[in-house]
């Protein structure tokens, strides 16, 4: 038995194609039927790696009796939130307004004209923990619809009126200054968990945007407390089970206070955002552990999430064989059998804090809280020997783990998330100097430009050779930022010109005349409102990314249109960012960027030459938050305006370091460029 979802491409929707529920995908067919039959709509939103989505599907959507109630009383719509973030955003706001909290699976009841009037998240199959059963909810909603439809319509209309885009008509415009930064930092300092790391209680989510903002503030101003806060958070996450100690890469969040037990799904966006945070932490601290995490996470992404075409998949499931985390956890006996040697077993037991009783449902989630020197002393191993032994332990455990039944992969490609990774790969290639990482970034950029632009329009998703829905603001902005990051490493003008085109699409189709940016383009239909997301968690919002993009392009081109657009978006975000910096970290960093004259580096010469590469390494090996880079042979009309009138000195690659297009003396000496950069940063 199949339903309409069998014709969809989304792995999440296909998971429900065998349900006895008469599911529709989001679209006019469902809305027309709801109006024709005067039935309310049940909207279920989730994603393929969502554990509780699977639970509710098994308990309710696969149950014939429950499905019969749904089919008799409602028009049922399934949405993959990763394909349709606009739908998810609107109705998540509605659920939060109704209940005070949100999450997935999201369960929302709508009038036939799509107005929300009741909602929640997971509903159990039986009444428990003061939660009604899903069947009870269905019956109560159906009865109320039949007996008092006017009441439901009034609730729906009232809630719809509340769901207006954030900041669309806000007139409270302020200016960012040094006091603004002090207020935001004070909030971050006061709310930080110095014992366990991070912000907030369980479930604890990574906050790479906050950490990046803190690292950047340290690099701009020498604020050691900001640096210490960021590094402590990174250490805490990397020590627990949030980080896959065997295979590399990060899980989505921790269910406890100290990052030990994760919710085991792995999302592309988390790893794409955490990679630069650990890279930059290594660059400012020279701690080898951070570099190890960057390289292990990169290897995980290549091994488990890369498509044959060079793009990267959306996520890995939390479950395997019907059990959450089964793929990742270990019995001590399993460890002993795999490692064999007594010395390796002892090392693994101490390094990864293993026990017979375990720490997760009788089994072990691996953590790594050990100091290398202390661990080496306990085991009487020198540092190099310890590292070799640990690598051997990881290799053997990883090989054994790969023999297990793997979690399912959501193998769709999402433009915005791949754009985040493109930035990470480009920065990693420059920061570490790995040619293979640069090649991976270039192949990813080629895929996105060759496959995700159809008929002159950017698309959001791709799977098995087919593109899905049209792209949103976050896709345009994220991809453009990734392309600029890659351009700043290999200086291929194709990436720069594509970023310019994407910015033009944003300005034409997404810009709000009142300031800021909408999530959806003007042509988007079948929505009760036009969403305008400004919050930066768990990934940067399309709005904050678009603002950063405009600031970077202004620095590269000198065109005021870009800066005007960015400033218009920033003006209404000052107070919100000061008061809630953990949720608006992208804006915090954008404010700090915009608060200073643009810092620019133009390198003239053949990018493949050793002289050019030496000058580039001066910039790419350091964290210089406000720097934009342009480069290439002189006189190329495709290059940014920053390259205009730049010439070689004595035929050698030459660097021009500038503030707002006012430049220091050109130099071909890497050491002189270092001194110039240090002088500018100390101003």
C-alpha cells in the first residue's frame, strides 16, 4: 500500500510513502480538497534524521486505526522541513505562540485556508505524562470543528495576524557602538556555563556562531576573556560524546549538561559550522587537538556524507536497527575483542572512560577528557608513542564499527548547507594548506553552480539527478559567502562573478523595502505570510548571512548599494542582538564587521607562483576577521574593483593592504606584509 508521497524525492517523505495515511505533499492539491470538503488540515513537519519523528510515525502514522481517523476527519500534509524551511518557520512560530515551545515532529492543525489554530510536537499513542493521546487530539479537534467552526476560524485568523515577519515594519533603529558590544559580551559572560561549557541547559546545542564571534572579538581587540570563553566551549564539546571520538564529526546536540550523551543524528550544517570554529581556535592557540578535530571531521565528511558527484548529503540518522545510537555505542567486551592486545584495551579504557556498566543504557558512549601528558604518564608512554597508539585504537574500532548496520542517510543535497561547508573547506584549505581540501571545495563549488542553477534560478535541493524546490534566502547568501571564501583562496573569477549574481538575486527578490530581507522570494505563493527569519540558531539565518555578504561585496567593489542594504538590515537589530547574543551571534559578528572601515588585501601576480602563495599564506594562516581578499594577474576585467590599477613590482607578486581602499605601500616581502597586518590590527 502506497500513498501520494511515493512520487516525492525527499527521503523523509518517502519514509512515509507506505503509511496508511492519505498523505499529501505541501501544495494546491491538498488545499483545494480541504476547501472543497470543508475539512481542517493536519500538517506534520519533520526531517529524515529526527528520532522522535520516527517514533510518532511508527506509533501513529503506521497504525491503521489512527490513520483511519486522520483520513476520515482531516486532509493530511507531510512536509520535510529541510526542503521547505519557509513552511516550517511559519508554523513553528505558530506552535511556539500556542504552547511556549517547539520541536520536531511538529504537529499543527490548520483551517482549509491554512490558518493555524492548534499545535504541538510529539503526541503519544496513549494518554501519558499529562499528554493526550494523538487519537484523543484528533477526535477533540474534529468535534470542535464540526460544532464550533467559527471559534476555530477566529483563533486561526487571530494567530495568523500575529505571525507577521519580524522587523518588517520596525522603526526602532539604533546605532551599534562600543557600549553595544560591552552589553552583548556581558550577557555572554554571565550566561556561560564555566563548569560544563556552553550556554543553556540540556538539551545543549553547539553554538559555533557565538564561538566564532568571540574569537573574532579577541582577534580584533585582544579580549582574552572572549577567547577563553570560546576555547573552553570547544574543549567541552570535543571531550564528550557530542564529538564522535572514533569516526570524527559532531552529533546534533547533547541530552545532558556535560556533553556526554548525544542525540546521535549527524547533520551537515553542524559539522560545516563547527569546522571553521575549531580551525580558527587552532590558528589562535596552536593546540594540536583542534587541528586533529578539523582533520578527523573532514575525513568523516568525505567518508560518510559526500556524494559521488562531489556534493554533500544532508544528514545521518540517529537510529540503526530501530535503536537510537546503536551504531555508535560499545560494550566493554566488544572493545576487548576488537583491540585484542591488553595494552590497547587499557589505553582505550582510560582514554575513553569505559566501564562494564556503561554510561548510556548499559553501554558506553566514548568520551575523551584526558590530558595527553597525564595519560601518557599513567601508561608510561611518550607523547609520540601515545598518539600512535591512540590512532591504532581509533582505526581498529572504526573498522569494526563499519561492519555494523549503518544509520540511514538522507542523501538529498541542500544548497544552503553545502554553502556553509564550502566556506569551511575553503578556509581549511587556506589555513592548513591541504591541497586535497582545496580540490574538494572546488569540486563542490562546480557541482553547486552546474547542477543547482536551473533556468537562471537557484534551486534548494537535489537528489538522484533531480532538483527540488526553488532556493530561499539562506541558500543564496550561504552559497555566495562560500564562493567568496573559495575565491579568496584560488582566485578563480568564476566564483566571484557567481557571488555577484547571487547577491543581485537577493537584492531583486528578497530585500524588504523597510529594511532587511525576507526568507522567500517575491514569487513564492501558498503561504499565509512572508517569513523573515532573523534568529541565528542552530545555523546562521539567511538575513545575517545576506548582511555579511553585502558587507564583503562592498569591501571588494566599493559599490555603496551593498553597504546601504547591509546597514538597513543592521539598524533594526541593535537592541535584539545586545540582549540576546547567543541567538543572534551572526548579527553580533556583522555589527563588529560593519563598525570598522573595510580591511582589504589585493595580491597581484600569478596565483600559482611561489611568491604569490607566500603572500597569501601570510593572510590565510591567520584569523583576520574583517579581511577580504582579491587576487590574480593585473588588468583582468573580471576581477573585483579592489584589483583596479594594481601593478607588479619588479615583475614579482605584490600585495596591497588597504583600509577602505586607502593602501599601505605595496610589498613583495611576506615579512613586510606581516608587519603591515599587525600594525593595522593594533590601531
